[in-house]
C-alpha cells in the first residue's frame, strides 16, 4: 500500500490496527513521520527504510511511533536533529549508525530499549541524555561517539540504572562493582582482561559483553543472571568453563561461538535445551 510519501503495510495488536512504514518514496531534508495514515496510527518504521539518504537533515516522529527498525536511518550522514515523541519505546539495532552529523540526542523519559549499535559511529554525537528508567541497552549502542570518547577518563561508564556500557581500565583481574545490573558490550575487544568476578545482583550479560576477549580465562556467572545476549562470549577462546545458572531464561545467537569453554548446565533447564538445540556439548547435572 502507498500514499504520496511512503509505502506501508498494516498490522494489528491488542490496541487495534497500525501502520508500518516500509519504504519512503520522496526524499526530503525534513522528515516528519505522521501520527496516522488514512486514520490508522503509524507505530513502526521497518528496517533500512531511510538508510543512506544524504538529504535528510531533521527527523520528527509522530505521537504514535513506538519502534524504529534496524538500520532505519543508518549512514544518513547529514542528519543533524531527531525529535522523539513521548510514546517511543524501542530504537532498533543500528538504527542511526554512522549518522556522523548528529550532535545531540534526548530520549523520551519512558524509553525502554536502545538497540545494539543504534548510534555506533555517530562521531559528532556529544550531547546525550538517557532516561534513568531505561531497561535495556544493546552492545556498542554508543560506540565510537564523541559522547563516549569524552568519558575515556572514567574507569566504568554507566547509563540508566546500573547499565555498564564501557570499561576504560587496564586491569588484568577485575571485580565488577556491586551496582552493575546489565553489561552491554562493555568489555568487547578487551584483550588485556584475564579474570573477571561478576557480582550477585547482575541480571543480564548483554550482547557483545565479552566478545573478542581472547585472553580471558576465568569468569563466573552469578545465579541472579537470567539472560546472556548474542555474541556475549564470542571468541573467548581461553575460557575453560562456564557454569550456566538454573534460572537462565534466554541465551542469544552465537553467545558461545568460537568459545572453547565447557558449559555446565542443570538437567531440565532452559540452558540444557539451548545446548541441545544448538548442537553444543554440555555437562549436565541434577
């Protein structure tokens, strides 16, 4: 289906029918996502809809927008300003990656999630306001931004309530602070780290958390952890064993790819099923 500016599809949810924008037909410098199309609320933008459009300078989202798809505005290098509505809940993976002209970003107070690599490579992004109530930050969401570079002097960089997004120290043996609730790509590519102690109270080892830490030999997973994200231990070739908590509820794709660690799981748990479904050799106990 199309209107003058967009191709779109419709979907339905618990609160009725909604529009998903799938393609933009007219290149504009000032993009205004409408509240509705033919009376149907616009709630989503699909993957890559505006990617690499060099004409876009500003984006304003309508009041019904809930989700921005993966790479939706990726590499829109002249994008300078983004205005969110108060209802926005999810910015997708790599949604604004490579928007090198973007300098400032302020999110709605009740934003729930920022996707993996959402603002990666936004090298001019220096002013960033993330609400305290945010629940999830994807790995490298703010990687290679001016905002993160300005915090290079902080050993630990946090957003929201205990979400660790970067570690700038050089310790080989590290004990994580007690207030860390989620690790979001914080140690990715750290080839110096050999041992890390994670504390009770940690609930998620997010995607890319320890990706490429090939010197890492020891890491414990506290019993409070219920989620291990995609690529979390990718390439951790020196880790000898990982004990997966019985209460684990989710393990993402390629969490243990190129990681030689022996996995120890409890019989009848989600982790045991994950191993079976993914062809992984696990040691099972009752």
